[in-house]
C-alpha cells in the first residue's frame, strides 16, 4: 500500500520523543531523520500550527504538543466510558427505582449516551441521543462547571438561555454563580428547571488526568422522591461515579463529608 511521504515523516518525528527525550533541537531531529534542516523545519512548523508540536521559547527546542493529549483522551473516553458505567447505572436504578443517565458534553449541549428507566416514575424528556441544555440541567451544569474560565467563556459565548420552567436560570451572571456553587459542592441539582415536576441530581465522572468527561445523574418526578431522601440518593450516585472514575484511571481521594442539599431545594 502506498504511503504519503510527508505524513510518514511527520509521524516519525512525533515518534522521536519519549520519556527520555522530551525536547529535541532541530539539528538532532534532522540527524535522526536523515533529512535536511529546511525539510525538518517545514514539517515541524506544520505540526506546530496544528498543536502537535510546541517550541520552547527559552532554548528553541521542540517538544510534543497538548493536542496529542487531547486526542488521546478522546480515544480513551470513547473506548471505555459507556460499557464501564452501564453496570453502575443498572445497579443504581435497581437500588432506588430512580431513572439514571450518562451524559457527555458536545459543544454547548449535553448528550445522553445511556439511560436506565426507573420504576418510580417515567422521565419522558430524556432518551439516548437526545440533547439537553447546559443551563437548565444538572448534568449540563456538572459538565461545564469544572472547566477552566477560558473554556467556560467559549461555551457561553452567544449562548441562549431558553426558559423551560419558572425555575430556569435566564442569564449568564446567574449561571456563572450556579457553576461556582457546583464546583464548591461537587454536584449539581436541577430543581424543576428543565421540566416541571422533575428533579435531577448529577455528579462528575473523571478520566485518568482528572478531566470531567461525563456526568452521571438520577432523575425522578417530584411526587416519587419522598421515599428517597436526596442526601441518600446523592451518596449512592457519588459512590458509583467515583468507582467509574477509578476504572477510567482517576485516583479518587474524596474523603470530604457530604454537604447537605436541603438548602438548595427550599
């Protein structure tokens, strides 16, 4: 099978870097590749433009770019998350009778990638593949809250705060305050903000680098929640999310006490 020479050379350059050789001069790369400096320079600049190579401004040496980490996270996430989480969603629903969800962020919206329907009441708004607003859903809040400020600003640029119920957040200032609250507590609540009569609690799922890659949630009609204190539901959900995160490679160190959610629901 014929190969494209320029692509082959670019990939071979990336392979030169490892835990021992984290930075290389252009002369080192040229010698190891057996290529003229001008050719190597063009290849490096192309890789640099796309974020796969970075240049240290202090010594001029080249190193691998963060784009490789980003793409690697996508691969890990797509291969492992749903099948790992599935058994925990099933177990949560079996224990509580509540509907459980697994949601990821896609652009400015959450996307349901798994759902287990509970027995305590049908939650009609959610289904696998359906999108959910970030400002009115517990899962959306969790997926955005733990990003850095620059990422949050990018997501919220031009965002439309559609009103779904009387409890829906309607502006950026209030949403940013809500995100601060979610970061502080470590979980989010949708208190009839997305659909009247439905309450949802969500927690983050993290990968090996600590990045929040998904949200796990439990939802139920308000009339059905009386048999399940919210604190108990949240505790079970957090335990499941922590175990999923551990299987995704994240080292969990969550010994802090569970904060009460009663004030949020008043």
